């Protein structure tokens, strides 16, 4: 019987090395922070009225994480926008950051063009592609990085570069100390999570084993709500598995009512609560009561607590843990975590329709 303690089995399924990209997340963050702080941002990009981050998929999650992290510190709105169009409120007083790993995301390119037509101050974050070429042509600041991986596996860049840019704009404090702690925490937790650590001592492997054949429903609150969204996306793309995410306290006003029905569904659901000791007391109370309601209905519940002292450390450590869970779920599903054939098919069909 082949198990998660068979490293050859893991390597056979993960044939392109997603496990190596996951392991590199702390290093990505260190490199991205250095690149971002050394980047020369024109003075006219400081103190905007709003910061609007355009992106999809693996590039979009960086903006969502940033907005969640600095919500109680940044004096202006940080808005993560996906899709082909920019909202009507985008204008000349705003900085618009177009984030596309490949530089060829059609929705982001469309929205970027609209933002430019509105007179917004554009800034591009990409490895190149059409977005990189457009930024050079138009004279926009271009923050370019190099990393060979699928967009979702480059989160250390897509998130940390944005954090550095916000600091450069004068909107947030210097996060150097927080990032240093986060990297230390991730590297320390990683010692429990890598493929060479056996199941009895590897919490990510154990959680993945509990999720086989189930629908993961990931809950997050406050600054960990976008982390729940990240977990959902990783279960989809790495694990090739259905997944859902919801945000507390909003889910207390609707989702809790549906725990009992339909018959047969609750037995196949696993609720994963991403918790932080930094959550306010009232949110902590809601977590506890929500767990009671789930257990009363016989729904499987597990909790994951962020590690570290700072919000950034807890955010990144929880992301890192979830990435490993998605890797091991992919192996147990006997699905290569690297390629995403349905997305490739969708892009090919859309190109044919053009």
C-alpha cells in the first residue's frame, strides 16, 4: 500500500516539483521584500486617494491578503479587483497596480487599459508578457521579478512585493521585523511538514488524509479571511478537489442555518477553522459557538491556529501549512498538483472563439 510516507510515491505524483515551490515560500518572501524596498517609486505615486490592485487567480490573492493585513493601519482603501472592468470610482487620484504573473492575463489587461483611460496612476507587477511590454511603452513604473512556477506558487512575490510598494507609498509602516519573524516561523514549522516527516509527526499529512473523499469548507475571520480563500484555491488547483470558503462573522448570519441539510452532505464535509489568538474576544466566542453548532449536526471540524506573534507571521504560516495540506491531498487523490488542464482547456477554447 502506497502512503504519504513513501517519498518515491510523492515524487511520482508530484512529477514537476510543486513540493519544492512550496518549500521556497519563505525564500520568496525574503527576495521579494528586498526587490520591493530597492525599487524606485516616482514621488507622484505617494499618498494616493485609493490603491486598486487588479489581478486574477494566483495574482489576485496577493491583493486580497494585503488588504486584509493592513485594513486597520492604512489610511486609504486598498481594493482588490478582478474581472475585465474597473469600477466607476477609479480615477486620477488613485494608484492602480496591475498584477499578473505571466503578464498575459486577459482580464487584467482589459481592466488596466480602462484604468489608464481614466487617468489613474498605473504601476505593473509582473514577470513580463504583454503587461510588461505595455508598461514600458506607456512609461509606467514596472516592478519585474523572475521566478519559474505557476502563479499560485509565486505567492511570496505577488504578496510581498505589494506590501513593499505600499510602504514605498508612505501608507504603512516598515514591515521588515514582522517579515523576519514570519520567515523564521515558516521555516520552523516547515520542519514538521516536509515529505520526509512521517504521518504521525506531520500535521499536514494527517489533515490531508482526513480530507480524502470530502468537501473542505474553510472558514476565516479578519486578516485570516483571505487566507481561507487561499486555502480554497490551493485545494482546487493543487489538490484537484472541490472546496468552499466563508468568512466569519458573516457566516453566522446564514451558513449556520443550513448545517443539517441535505441529508448525506454533512457526512462528506470537513470544516477547517483558521484561527488566530489575535482575533478579538467576540470573534473568539463566535468561533467556539460555531464549532458547537457544527458538532451538534455531526459535521467534522478541525482548527488550525496561526503561529507567531505578528499578524504577518500568522498569516504566512497558515498559508504555508495550507499549501502543504493541498500538496498531500493531491498525492492522495493521485493527481499531479502542478498542471491545471481545465484552465488550459478554457484558455484554448476562448482563444478559438476569438
